[in-house]
C-alpha cells in the first residue's frame, strides 16, 4: 500500500507538509517491505528511519507550537507521545521471519490514526501559525 500526502492532507505550511511527505515515503517503504513478506532484517532500516523520523517530526511540530504559544500544545504533545509509544510497540512485535497479516493490520490502523491527526489537528495548527 502506498501512502501519499494528498491535497486534503496538506496543511499549507511548507515545512510541515514537506515533513509529512517524507514520513509517508518512509511508511510506504515499510509497508512495501511488509507486503513482500521480507524478514525483519530486511525491514529494519525502514523501521529505524520511521521511528527516528516520527521523533524528529513530532519534536519539530512541538517546537513550532511552543514558539507560537499554540493553545492546543498540551493535547498535541500528549497525542504525539502516545502515538510514538504505540508505533514502537507495533514494530517491535514484528517477528524476525516477517510480518503477519495481523501485524500489517495493526500498522495500517495506526497509520490511519496519524492521517486523521494530520487532517484535523495539524491543519488547526497550520491555520493558527498562518494567523500569527
């Protein structure tokens, strides 16, 4: 499955949108590896990149929120912390032999949560930043 930053997911903030594009590329690469039934070792570079990138992107968004005094900062930060924790749990449970259908399902469901977050919360953040 390929994930893309479609027009309905664009926030209008070039930095955030660029980071979301890169994040979706990493997710798509991981999902492609999973769908090919590759073992954990083959998937590990994509997993490590994705985990690192989520950390980097969320930290960047949080700095933007703090610097602009975004009123939704606390809720946004709480979401980020929970999302990272669950993502780490999901990928840590992918077996050495490769992902099961259940692993793929859990990963897809978690990506859907992120997409919904982008569609609603990140757009609110971008609108706030554009007003400042």
